[in-house]
C-alpha cells in the first residue's frame, strides 16, 4: 500500500534529521583534537618548558580532575583483582570445584576434555567476578572524558576478551595436567610453554590480534619524512603506521611485535596535535624501545613473573590441607586464587622494571633528537589530556604506573627538581 504524501514527507524529514545529526557527531569526533588544552600547551614558551618543573607546566584544573580520577580508579582496579581471588577461593573451599569436576566427568569424554572445560570454567568465574569493577572502571573513564567507547562496544570487547581468555586458560590447564600425568619434569615443559606463549603473543599481535580490535593505516604524507628522518638518525628501519581512533581521543604511541613483525604505532590524535619536533621525539622514543630490546625484555619479564607466581602459588597450595574430594584438577581453583595474590605482590616489582625501560627510552629520544623542549611539551600535553596525575600517589605508582609520572620525567630531562611533595 502506498503511503500518503504527508507520511512519506515526515519519514524523509526524520531520516534527513538523523543523517545531519550523525554528520555533526562525526564532524565533532573528527575535530575533537586539537582542543583548548592543546592550545594552552602550544602557547608554553621554550624557556618555560626548559626551566620549570612539570607541576608548574600542567593545567591546574585538570590536575584536580586527575587526582579525583586517580582516587576513583585505584579502588576499582583493586576490586577487579580481589573479587576474582575471593570468588575462586570460595569456589574451591565450598566444594563447588570438585562437584563441577565430577559433573563434567559424568557428561562423558576423556580426562583431557574434562580438564579443558574446567579450565574454561575457572576463567569465566574470574571474569564474571570482575564484571562489576570492570564496568565501574569503564564508566569512570567514560564520565571523565577519557573514553569515547559506547556501552555496546565495551560489552562486545569484554565478551570477546572473556572468550579468548577462557580458550587460552583451558588449553594451558589441559596441557599442563596432561604433562603432570606423564612426567615428573612437567614443570620444565610448563616453563617452556609459558615462554613460547609470552613471546608468541607479542610476535603475532600486529597481524593476528590488533586488526581484530582496531583499524590501522599508513601515515599521513606530512608525517612520512619526519618518521624517515628519525629512523635514519637511529639507524633503525621499521614500519610506522597510524592507528585510527576507535575508542578514545587520547594520543597513543607504542611498539608492538617482535623481530620481523615489530612496528611503531602512532594514534591519529598524536599526529593531529603534535608539532614536527614533538613527533620526532615521540617516534624516537618508540625507536628507543626497539633499540633497547624493550619488546623482548618485557615479554621475558612477563613470562618470568608468571613462572614465579605459579611456582609460589603451587608451593603454598601444597601446604594447604586437601579436602576429601580434592584432586589436582579441583585444586586449580585454589592455585588460581593464590596466583592472584602473588600477582599483587609481584606487580610493583614488574612496574618498577618497566619504568626503568621507559626512562631509558626517554633518554635515548632526547639524546637522538636534541629536542628537550619538544619532549617536555609532549609529556605535558599527554598529562593534561589523559588526566595523568603529575605527582602520582604511592599506591598508584606501585600498582598502576608502568611509566614514570610527568614530574619525574620532566625532572630527568631538564635537570630540575620534581617539585612533588615527599
């Protein structure tokens, strides 16, 4: 049946309004950087950048927001670790782990398949226990303007990560327990598997994992000569690509991959707001990571932490009395809970090591480019935009900071006091 003219006109008007609205939103998203914060940082003089501590360079109002953000973020992050620990410990202590093991056995299939399913169940319990604090962290970052991701996008990412973690955990559990059944040297094979997985994930990330989460493209024409100039100075030839914004307007720059797969990734916001001198420093800093072997060292450090954590968790679990219905499979829930506790102990040590790697990359970039003012400007710009507290609190520094806070970075570059309260 043909619609009356007035109804067709109304539908057309609604569709036109929706299209215009979407165009305005898209235009706003595309032009959200540079913004007023960037303009303020652009106006800082070279003399000011080279003489003042970071506390005098950052925006005061945004630092107040940064301290609020830090105070809100840390409890949420801590709960996201503690909640799975408690859930897994209760799962074992209550006997639910043993009952699940028996139920999976009754369903049929061989022992390896039962262990695979049990490992997937452990990962799902940990993820579901952390759902509320994870959502809290998402809402905090969204409310503070640090994330543009819609709830449906966040939910999809959360589900994809949970499924991927379930599969990976299930494979590791099934394989390790299979080794335990067959050799007394199972721990040597387990250590080898951890290293293979750690390095394999880093190696495969640029071409197997990253494309599933983000979109990458070639550098804009104006940035290509800058990247090539810095690569020539560093005598390092690696691809430099642009990450198209999908979740945030904040600037990002990082190295991913290892060996033949390594590359430097620059977020489109970084390219939109950085001066040529800042861009030289930012690229040089990432090349400093490559020159210092940071991808290899970080993968090694992560594997070492997992091995140490697993060894401690197994050793402690062996000293906790067995339940009558326990076996190595059901006690994995206890081991996983203890592994979470060890993670909280090891994380500050891991973060301290990563901060040293980051500081080396800062020194490398400044030495290579000679752009001290540009380096400080880039650090201040990042702190203002990302609400990074210029003087991080002790808990945040211990557990959340894998890069030194802006006060320490600027102090190291300029040779000035950090001006942070002791």
